[in-house]
C-alpha cells in the first residue's frame, strides 16, 4: 500500500491507496512543516491520528510532499520520523512544489502555490526549476495566507481598515497588542498564526477593501514570482491552493496586462496527486507485472 501526503504549515492531507489504486482512507493532521516545527511536535501530530496508527505497520511506501522540505536538514529529520513510525515502509520526502506540479500538469508550465506560504517554479515537462529561493514569511511569501494576515493586522492598527470591516474583524479575533505580540514573538509558528487571519477575507462577503488588498498581493506575486521566469509568456501559469481558488477572477485580471495565460487552478493538491499516482505510478507498476 502507498501512503501519500501533501503537507503544509497549517494542515496535512493523507491518502492511503491499495495496490490497485483504490482509496483505503483519507485523513488529515495538523501541519507538518519540519522547517518551523520541533521534532517532538511533528511526532505528536502523527501519533495522534488513529487511522495512521491503525495502518502504520501495513504500509509499504510513504511519499510525503511538504512545505519546508526543500532543504536537506528538515527533510532528513522528517524522513527519520516517518521511518521510525511507519516501520515497514520505504520513505521519500520531497518539497511541496513537487506535489503542486503533479497536481497541476504533465506538460511544461509555471506552477504557483498560494497557501499559508507561497512559492513558484518552472516545470519543463521533466524537471522543476526554481529561479528564486524562498526566504519565507518574513521577507517573501507574497499573496500567501501569512502575507494577507500581516496586511489585515497592520491596516487595523493604522486605521486604514473601513470601520464596518474593522468592527467585524474585532468580533472574530483577539486583536489586543499583547496577544498579537505574544503569538508573533514568544510562541511557535508565527507564520501559521498570521495565516489564520486571512480566512477573514475569504469567508466574508467581498467588498472593495478586500478586493484591493488581494489584488495588490496577487500583483506582487506575479511581478516577483512569475515574471522572473523567461518562459512566462510561452507556457500556462497554474495555481494551487485555496487562496488561488477564491481569487481566480483577480488572478486572471492581474496576469492579463503581461499577456500571460492562466492554466489550471487547483484548490486541493491532494486530489491532483491522487490522479497522478493512479495514472503514472500504479499503472506503470501494474503493467510491469
């Protein structure tokens, strides 16, 4: 059996497939980003899931695609955790950009992630090319959840948020300065904390203020993380993640002045990864038998 996971800082989606490609179960854990979470917390979040526990000795392969797995040290830490927990499994850990490509396309294109964080790559049909290294939520991550969270908090404190929006914002969140500073500077995972505010934009009725800040974020992302690729005007631009899903009209408007073509917009990467495994991995394995 093959266990596939798409993991971010906020959540991680898992699918277990049997040898014929049928789903044994789907489940979800909290985020498993090894670049921001301690080893003990990662282990706890995996152990707490009963479905994973029930099958931990029956799984043959674990393929994990996650945020924070693009460099050796965090990827190696997560690999070791999985090898110790899924005791009979071959474990492969890769960065979430690989999963985004699998979910979006099998042809050349630019693939963009808009989630808790953001990123982009050029896929030439065989290999992934990263022109700009991601420096994370403090310096980069345009149009991500934490980007919009920071924007909302700043606008609220600078009183740039419309009064009726600010009133609703106060009802939804603890906006005391002490609470915000405690979460940002004293507690773990400030990127996930910031991203939690972004849901306010996408679960409220759209208005001119929301449209403006989402548009500005998407424009920054396009300018910094799409136009950096020489191939941008020659291949489709695919987008992965809930923010992309809820901002499709804004994305199309943002790329139009640059003569760019929007390709697939996929809300949940795990669904596209499932199709990839059924079509590319399990089918090839079956044909060899």
